[in-house]
């Protein structure tokens, strides 16, 4: 909060000028091309140089919002509304309220929702907010055993529906000749599928065969039960070129393909597509006589709405119908999915939920205002949650960009009820030197590949627990705490339903006595530049100093014996100052490092002196090329005398 207020003060002191029109036009161009990462950087630089006009602040905040950087979006919406509350569109009240809710600031979020309602009484979304409708939760206990799939990557991965024991997945993972999408600086989406195995895990992904994937986006699809017809979403793409609307925008379109001799062929457009709006996210009714989809076509209530259209056969369709105010709002509704019992699941950011996109459900046979239910906190998070599908009666999948994931979007699986064998994991985190429990340490539960599944905090007795994890599974557990080196352990669950397995972890303190103790900072022979491995270690120094803003240190650097004494002292001095300058470059104030001095070869750690230099290996010499970090003033009023310390035990 202090940081946000400081930034607010700085920006409000700027004069609203247009001295940098050229940069602004470039930022506007990136924004219009959906290149929000680049536009955010440019708008931020423009604001710092003096342009805090309404349009610039709106575009900067929207750049972060559109790319799901909620923390930064919240900061800039606050600045925008502080200066221009009376003149901005009411939509910015709603966006700011959403970012506040995602950050857990409920009271302030409610204040801005109230302001939004006061100026938009006639909007559908305002009605939901005013009357507290559509916030009902299903019984959260039925969605259990939520876990991240092993197929996820650092890129965007999200799921489609299940067909013949295979899960459709859409991913920006790089492929041969992948083009880059300007919005998120990742390759374009392609459509894959993978076989569903034990505990809903999915095997190696394979591209859909035939003419489905192009060099642009393909995502979200539906296949008929007989496996002969596919409806899928693709960029407006014709003969190797993207189609454009009148305002030079490429929209989404729905296409149909048929299964022919082991491949998807004969791709055709659906007749209700348009160059001027998007149509996508198909799903079929259980009787396959109706196609449901998302679109911003004329007649929409908000950003995108869910529509339905009759399938008449022979590539003939009825007139698309909006599902109306029961389902759709002034926000965005998308990713529809219809279960065998006629329940429509969909995602929306136009209702008061837990975060951004939340997953809701409604019985299509009972479309009344009070019939829309939020799936609750076991499925939904403070971020985007979408693409809910079922896999039979007892499990399913959904996608989310929640914290703890592997990439931008990840695929998760869940179970309905407790049909699986489940065990618990518990343990205690202690200080390795004192054996005392460590409170409020962060403990991460990961799968064997290092994918974070769940995060917990230790209690005052150092204890943590993770409940109801699948039996016969292997996990990695990592514990971290400020001013400690993290610890990692592994645990394998047996097959004893309801049992608790224990794994205790010990953390090594980084502050020991009068030093910040890290692994040695080594240098290459006759060099003083900071190597990548040294940078990695120095991040612990930076972190400790950030955690302890009163701390002042001094740095000592040492060489091996090769070279003259005078040269080695000069070389080690350069190394000490190079180490110091790296720490400065990471934002540590210069007055917090009292000195950075080289001692040459005067304090060797082994027998490799001048007389034995030729007998020592490079590894032995490297042990003598290191740095130390002494605390002159810091935690517990630690002070170091002017006399040099003996380093041989470090």
C-alpha cells in the first residue's frame, strides 16, 4: 500500500502535457494491435516523462488489465480515478472494483461496485450487483482433488472437451515455424489432444490431424458423438492471409470440418460469421440439434454473450439467438459447455464473483434469474477460471491462470466426491541451527516435475499440512522463509486412505553471526566480472538486504596465488567492487555498502600458495577466488569491530 500511495503521489505531480506525441502514437499502435506488453512499457515511460492525461492513464491501466497483470492494473486504475473520476466511463469503476476484489481488498472493492451501481442502474450487470443475484455457490465439497496436469508448460495451455477418452488441449507451446502473437509475445494457439489415463492425467499431446491447425490461432472445438463432424474456432483466415474488419481488426470465426479417412478435411465457414465481429467457443446440446457459442455480434448485451443456433442439416442453420439476461451481462460470457443432463457451464467476468473470470452453471430447462450458480471457491480463484468440462460422472477439467501454476494458463483436473484413495501430508519446519520451529514459512507442494500444486504457511509451532492427496503419488515439498535458504524434501504416499504422511524440513539461516552466509562467489581466472552462477548467489544478498533495510555491510574479495602479490591485490579489489556494483544495480542504496576491499592472496583457504601453485588443480585454485559479506549494522544491532575476521572457516 505504501508503494502504491508513493506512485500515486509521483504521478499526480506530473503536468498533463503532450510533449511526447511520437512515443504516444507508437504506444497507441501497439495497443490497437493488442500488443499489450509493449504498450504497457511505452505508456509507463510516457507517464514518467510527464504525460498523465486521461487517455494515457486509461490505456496504461487497460494494457495491464488486458494482459492479466492485476497488481499493476490496480495501481494505475487507482491513479486514473484519483485524477479523472468524474470524466471516465463507468466501465473503469467496474474494472477497478474487479482488480481490488482479486487482490483481496473486499471493502474498497465494494465501495467501487456501489459507485458503479449508482451511475449504471439500468445496465444488466448493475442489476446483478444491486440485487446480489447470481452469487450463490454450489456445495464446494463436491469439487475435490484439484490438481495441475503434467502436460502444462510455461506457455498458455487450456483445455477443451472430452471425446472418446481424449482431452482437447489448446496451447501456445512452440512448434516448427511458429509465429509470435503480439498480444502476449507467445506463438499462436494450436489444437492438440491427449489420451486420458489414470487419475485424469493426460498423455503426450498430438496435433489434430488434417486441416484444423493453421499458422494462426485455433482454439475451442466440439466434436459430434459419432466423431464425424467438428466445429472449431479459428482466426479469420483465408488463403494464407488474415481477414480484417473495417477498423483493421482480425476477428474469430467458427468453422466446420468432417472426418475423412483419418483426417479432418473439407473446412467451411459457418454462415453467421462476419468480418465485423467474433464468433467462437462452440459446444453442442446433448441431442446435437443446437450449437451454442460466444460472440459480440449485434444484439449482444456486453463484451461477448452466449448464443444458440439450430442445426438444420445439410450445412443449414437457423438464426442465432441471444440466451438473454439470465445468462449474459454487460461483461464477457464465454467458454460454454453443456453436460448430458442439460446443465450449461460458462465463464463470466460480469458478475460479482471471486475474481476475474469465474465459472458458473445454469439449468437450461430452468432459465430464471435466480438459477445461475457460482461454482465456488474450490473451483474458482481470484484470477481467470474457465473451460469447465466433465469427464463422465465423477471427474472433469478446467483451466486457470491462478498463482502456483506452471504457465500463463494451465489445465487442472478435479473429482466429484471422494471416489479416489486420498492421504494427507503434514510436517514441521525448523531452524537447522537452533531446532526451533519457524512460523509463517511458505511451504509448496509440487509434483515430481516441480509443478506447484498447493501452497501453505506454517503455524506458530512450525507445522503445515496438505489434505486429501492421491494415494500412490510422489511429491516434492519446498519450504522458504525470509533470511533463510530454502529446503526441499520428497515424499511418496502409500495406499492407505485417510492416513497422514509426515515430512519435516529444516532451513539454514542466511544471517549467521556477523555475516550473510551464502555459497562462495567465485570468479574466473584473472577476471573480475560477475559470472551467472555468482549472480544467482548474490540474489540472496540482495534479498536479505531488502528484508532488512537498516542493514549495512562490507565486502571482502580474495584471489588465488597465481600472479604477483600487487597484481592480485589489485585484481581482488576490482572483484570486490564488481560485486558491490552488481548489488547496487539491483536497487540497493550505495550508503548501505560501507566498503568493498580486495585482499589478494593473503588469506588462502588451502595449501595452494606460491610454493605449491603448480601442484594444485583449477578447482583448488578456484576455492580461493571468493567474496565475503560482513554485517556492520543490521538485525539485533549486530556490529563488527574494525579488526579483520579470519575467513578460513567459511
